[in-house]
């Protein structure tokens, strides 16, 4: 009987030491979910509307900018409705800026979590990034359908391109966040410079202009930006044949995959640079 129990314990320990891919995935899923809930409670608390601020904050940014631009700018520019231009540009831009902001020193502010055996730096950055992405997407859906319902926007011409561009934007933001998190953990100077970089990068996102509006000999600059390609695709889905857009799905996938590989490599090797306090 004792021998049977010992054999069972050894097999159980072996399973825990060498989990299957599915078991490892389920464990990390639970870890990331727990980290997201912790982040919500830490950032927004448990009182008032609490976690709804995950959606409320991006809504205030997106809706606020859309209202102001609609009020102070002409109703159409280059034959395109201003509200639709702002909404299709500012929602991806908000996702980009919020995920980048939350990735800065992401490991330093969560260093105590790394004492838990199951928590890794990759879990921390994924949890923080997904939380921002989730909030921005829900806010974008609310703003989009609000503008459509009020008559300020037409329904998208191609929902497939809307979903595809959103998925590729998520891919880009996740990969870019990993790189920023690792770089700012290694250098305090880069941490201070990220605010400046965030503003200087705005013209290269394509959020407020179409590539077609840019002089031909400067268009290549915007076409190098994965985010600009994603926004051009989003506007193709919104306006259809009424616009001339410049984007490449293969370029977006290739550039984002390269960024993801770099981000994963840097995340894998970041632990020695984290001050565990």
C-alpha cells in the first residue's frame, strides 16, 4: 500500500514537473487573468464604478477628441467626413499610446510578483497590455456605434477589414510594448524619454492624415510605419472605394512578427535587470 502511494506521488510530481503544453497554457492563462484583476483593483479600486474605468478612460479620450474636432473643423476634408476620420484614427492611436504608457517600467512596479514561481515577466507585460487593449476596443465600439446612431458616421463598408486591421493593431501594440518594457527597465534615460517619443511619433502613426494626402516623395515614411498601415486598412474598411489607401498586409505581418521575436527575446532575458525589492 505504501509502495502504491509512493508511486502515485512520484507520478504526480513528474506531471507537475513536466506539464503538457495544454496544462502549461491553462496555468499561464489563470496567472494572466489574476494579474489583470489585480491591476484593475490596484489602479481603479473596488469602489464607485471601479473596473468600468478600464472602458471609461479611453471613451473620454476618443469621444472627447471626436467631439472637439467635429465642432472646430469643417464637416468634410478632402471629401471625407471629419468625424469618421477622427474616430478611425484616434481609436488605434489610443490603443498604441495607452499600451506603450503602461509598458514603461512595467516590471519595476510589479517586481514583488516575480517572487511567485508561476509569474514571469512575460505574464506581467501581457496582462497590462491586454487590459489596455480590452478597454480601448470596448471604448471604440461604443464611440463608433454612438457616432453611427447619431448620424455623424456611416456604417463601415467592409467589416472584415475592420476586424483584420484591429487584430493587426493588437499584434503590433503587444510586440511594441514588450520592447518598450524591456528597454525602459534597462535604462532610466529611456524611461524619461518615452513621453517625448510618444508625442514625436504622432505624425508617423497616420492617425490624422491619409497617406494619399502626403506629397508622393514623403509617403514612404508613413508606409514604413506598421501602425499607419493598420490605420489605412481600417479606413479602407470604413470608406470603401471612396478613398485611395496605401497598406500591405504582408508588410504588417512581417514587421510585427520581427518586433514580436525581438520583444520575446528581450523579455526572456530581462529578469537579471529587474530590481527585486
